[in-house]
């Protein structure tokens, strides 16, 4: 499933000012009690460590 137009929200999920990347998102990371986090390949690893509510083990889906 491809979702076009989604942009990377950066390693903090866009919840910290000026941390959005703006690159096309390629992955969706599911989070507890929050919306899914859309990230680019560069921010996938940092998002797993830094974003709030990331499930463990992580549930990651390829979207683009």
C-alpha cells in the first residue's frame, strides 16, 4: 500500500519544534495512544529510540 504525499515527521514525531524533516516518508511506525509516525529511512532508527509511545517490539510498515 503506497500513501503518497506523506512527509517525514523527524525522529520526535513532529512534536518538538523544528524537527520535521520534510523528506518523503517511507515507513509508518505504530505508537501507543498516538497516531502512527511517518518517517524517512534516515529517521527510522532515531524515531524508534526517541519518539513517544513507540511500541516494543516495534510495528513498522513500509508505505512508500
